[in-house]
C-alpha cells in the first residue's frame, strides 16, 4: 500500500511538471507614436492589467517607441499607456491563449493633452548688498528695522559697523 501511494504521488508530480513545461509564455508588443506628428514616443509608461486589476508587470518604451511585455501566462489582459503631455490610453480585451501566444498591437497613436495653465507672475528683487572692489553698498529699504526705526537701528544691523 505504501508503494502504491509513492507511485501515485510520482505520477501526479510528473504530470504537473509536464503541464508547466508545456505551457508557453506569451508577449504583448507595440509601438507608441504621437497622433499628430507621427513621431515615436520614447520612455512612455506601459502598465499591465490582468483581469481588470493593475499588476506589477509593465515596461517603458525604448528610443523607437517600442515596448514589449514578456513571460505572460495565458489569460485576459489590458494596458494603460501614459506619458507626460499626452492623454492616458487604456486598451482592454487582449487575450493570450494556447493558439495566441503573441499579440502585436502595431502602432498606437497617443493624443496630446492640452491644459490651460494659470498666469505666472515673476517679481525681481534688488540685492540687499552690492560688493565692489573698494566698498560694499547696502540697500536699507529691504531691512525690517528701516520701517519705523531710526538710522541707528539700521546701522546696528549692518555687519562690521558699531554705533
């Protein structure tokens, strides 16, 4: 009886190993380009969805905009493609099976995202201290003690001046 249990266990292990070896890994490949200029988009993020859930697998496109996600088990997949300055694109319904182990999406065109930005105000301020070869000039308008204080208060704040 003990010998038959060992044989059964060995047969189950062998069948399990054959199933794992026989299962091909799939891949999803594609090229990212700008929808208007047709230029490829390097370094865009391509995230993998499996059964609608975000996975830890993903990649970035190379210099030619090419991306490739390899070693995928059979199942239903989707992609989320994002890059700064472009609208995020989602592709669903990608299915890897025994007959389809590689999906080539061809060229995926991303649309540019346009956002209206608020105005920017740039203010320049004069330096408080101007150093020249023979002297240093201090602009006392920038000192807090100059507002409502006396000349003595301002002079006490200057370095190397004693009153």
